[in-house]
């Protein structure tokens, strides 16, 4: 038999539900059709609690009916369980009932799994002791509350569905006397019951509290229940006499009133006993009456009569009509003593106040129909205002939970977050102190980039204004544009969210990257034109150099991290060694010169104007050749220099034989030599190569390095007195780990 979760009830509605007032089509017969659809799938299946799934769905539908849920909402309680038993639930449910029901069922499953995982994590992390039987980790509670807030922002009917599911789960455990997982019971008491309280759904709130407390502290629960039961007959008789007397006397005063005895809630009694250090006999609401009258003036008239007939306890009077509770609850509360001195709690309210006290937001759950009635005493000009009012109650609930933690382990767990509303009444979670710019980036990156102004609760504010819980935020944008660099200035306070700050940085990095790539492309294309290689495909060139794309090549060139010399090497393949005839041509003496010996210029004679070519860096005993330049004397090249060959081809008559000076002239002379090394890049490579030159007593006067895709290209400029030694040194370098080639340039 297949088992699934006991929490498979609506927890997170689909986004589409927030966008339309017809989220769940209230069609006639939806409930009957949904049950008929689900029955063959669920009749023989059980939840992980052991409860039959169809029976659970039936009970949830009945609870929803009791608190005023529509037929369509009751129908949804069956369809959400069918998902686990269908191959393609989204398609099947959408075809049979519409896309709204299908999205509702699928999104529900996702959030239920998240909450189940949070409970499991809490169960493993929390070690319950006798001193703290109702303890729940702050992390698990925070996760549950935040997930619920964000889920409920999409469709407020989720609240009733979620509460109804949890209430039925607790009822099942109570009826079967099966042990309840501590995580589920504590979550019910510390998350679900406060939610019902904040929304004023007292009928569910009391039962959730009593059932949760029964499972968490069974001994205390039994003790209080026993105390209530011991004098139950006597107490009920006394309360009934008072009820009949007050009803008759109010009627005689011309006040039409319903006088009722009020149920006793064990958890409420225990809270008062613990909170005020009272004994059981000192708790006032063990005997309690409720008076329901037609109008508000009748409430005060009835209160006046009650105070005239009994002795009021002044400190125990509360006027919640003049000052409603945060969840919209309104009533007059007073405590009086009868002739025997026994306390009696009396509540006075109108029928409308009573309806709201029993079902709270459920009385206005279809906020699209709220109209001018609004919610919690807030006048609503339409569906939007009604929904905003309810959402703000949810946000106030979050603040209540935060404040209720006191100095305990969960204290301050909400202090780092705020919740604000979009113009479409969706909740957005932000860090404390967030601004309208943070809000815009949280909604959409592009909205943040184009944000230029903001309205908070309808009033224009500066973009760096810190937002507060429950505010409605609307941003104004431009059609095109990007963020301001001022937003990254922490002193100006435009951004608090790390996520928003990262998006702004990414925008400017992308802008800088675009400029860098354009700069690199220009440099590469200019080189290709100079080399006469404009036909070369840029992607092919990048691939030859080890880059994945041409833009990758342009990027490193634009950053000056990749020398254009490397591209020149690829564009100029090595030329074949010159034939003997070429050498003969180069060494053919053409121009005698002052200071020469038999027409041969001697390099190193101070009176002669000579310079060593930088393209090939000749050094003794290299074979050399001279080329007469215009105004700069004779440029001395290595005989195998490719640049020299090109110059000979163009101006062969300017070649001159040269030779190195004698031993006496060159004692102590050093010459710069360029060494090109290619190697696999690794840590310590530069150090190892430098140590070779140091050991060989060669002074390194210049180093250029470039690493791309794991390959390092290095050019060392080394001073040598005899280039012949370079062969030995280069062989040593070539033997180093990772070195692929080492040669003179």
C-alpha cells in the first residue's frame, strides 16, 4: 500500500492565482466531481500517519465548509492528494478541472516537502527535555514562517486549506491515540496556532492549541482536564443559572441579547496560570459567559448593567471595541464576582464581531468579494485594498512571533528580514534596511537596472530610503539604461542586499568587458592589416593560440595580458635555413668604412658608430653581418636573422661585413641575449628557471611572461659575454619539469 505525506494539503499556490480574481473556478458541482475523480485513486491509500487519504480529504473539506470555504476550495482538498497517484498530474488535472487546480496541486506538493524536511532537521537537532517540552529550533520555525508568508502572498485561501489540513492531522492522532512526532506538534503550536490567532480564526486556533498541548505535555493536560472535570456539574449548573438570569434581565432592559456559556480551553488556562503564577481556582475564565447583542451601543449598555449587578474587577477590564487587537478582534472583556465572590469572565460583542472572532479572515477569505467591507475594521475600496489589508495581517503575525521570542534562543530571528508588498499585492522578502533599489532587483534584474524612482505607500521617496515591514512599494523605470555607480557606494546607502549589489557589479563588469574586447579586437585587426593577413579567420587564429573563441583572445589582448608578439609568431611561420649562396651574398663586402680592416668593420671600436640589432640580439661568437642604416650608423645582426634577409632583398648594396673586436677590445664586455621559453604553467616555474641563470652566473636584466590556458610563454633577457655558453644553459632549462622548449630568439 502506497504511503505519502500527511501534509499533502495546499501550502503554496501557483503564481497565476495571484494574478486573477478567479483563481479557483467556483463552478457548480466542482466538489462532487473532484471527490469522484479522487476516490478511486485514494480510497485504498494511506498517509504516512496511517490515516486513509480519502478520509483525510473528506475531513478537510468538512472543516473548510465549517469556516465558510467555497465549494471550489473544498474540491481542491481532494485534488491536491491525487498528484502522487497520477503519471502526469499537471496535464490530467488541468484537462479535467482547469489549469488553476493543476497548478495549485503541483505547487502544494513542493512546499509540503520543504516543510517536512525542516521538521526532520529540527527533530534531529533538538533534544527535548522535561524542562522545555515544547522547544523548537529557531531555524526550523523561521523556515516554516517564511515559506508560509511567501506562499500565502499568492492566494490567501491557502491559509484555510493549510490550517484545515493540520487540524485534521491532529484530530486523527487524538482519535487513534498514536504518538505524534514532536516536530509536528510543536510546529502546530508555535507556527500554525499563532497564524490562526493573527488571522482571527479562533475556532481553529483554540483547537490547534489544545491538541498540540495535549501531545506535548500529556501529564499537565490530564491534570488540568481533571481539575475542570471534578466540579464540572456544579460549575455548569452555576453558569447556567447566571446565563438565564442575565438573559432575562437584559430582555427586561429592552436589550435583545444571546447569552452563551463559553468553552473552556485547557491551553489558555495553563498559559494564564504560568504567566501570572496563579492557582487553578484563581483563573477567571474557568467560568465564562458571552453576550451577543445587535449593536455597539447595546454592548456598552449591557456592560453597564453587568457592572451594576456584579462586583467588577477593575484591573481585568479591556475595551477591544475602541482599541481592536492587531488581528481585528473586537469585544468588551470584563471580570466580575458573584455574591459568593467567585470570578466570572464576561465577553460582550455584536453578531458581526462574533462572526469575525470565530472565523476571522475566513469570513472574508474570498477577498475578491470583500468590497467595502474590508478586513479587520479596515475599509477597502475594492478587491485590492481588501487583499492588502489581509496581507498586512500576515506580516504583523511575523512581527508578533519575532517579539514573542523575548530573550530566548529564537530572539531576533526575524530582525534581519522585512516583508514588503508589490503593487500586485505579492510579498517580497528583503534584508533589514533594504531600499527601493533592493526591492526592484529582488523582483527582476532588468527592473533594478532601469529603476529611477520609487513610491512607498503612494508617496514619492528617495531611492535610498530604508523600507519598513508591510509597506507597498512601486518603482518607476526608464525604457533603457543601467544602474548608477553611486549605488555601489556604501556611504550613500542605495543597496543593502548582497544579491542586488552583485547584480550591479556584474552589469558594470559586463560593460567593462565589452569595452576591453572591443579594444583587443581593434589591436588584433590592426596587426593583421600590418602583416597583410586580413584574410585570416579570427576564430581560427584564436583556436591556434589556445583560446575557445575570438572574444577570449580579444579580452586578454585588451587587458594587455597577452603580447601581440605571440600572434606575430603564429602569423610568421619559421623560414627554412638559408642556403650557402645566401650566406655568400650577405657576407659579400660592399662598403668600405673608416676604422675597418681591409673593408671589414670591427664591432666594439669606440670611434665607430655601431649598434646591435634588438630583433636578434647578437653576441660573440655569433656569425654577424652589418647593415648601413640612414643616420644611425651600422646595425649589426646575426647572419641568420630573418629581418636582415628581408632588408638584403630590398637594399642589398647596403650590406657590410663586420666582425667581433679582438680579445683586448672585448675584455669584460657583455651582450643582451633574448631567450624564449614555452612551458606548462605551474607554481614555481619562474623561480626554477631564474635559478638556472643564477647558477650559471648570467645576469637576467628583463623578464616577460604570459600564461594562457595553462601554457606559459616567457622571454628572458640575459647578459652574456660569450653566446656559445647559451647552448649548455638552454639544455639545462629544457630539462626542467614542464618546459617544452628553450631557445634563443
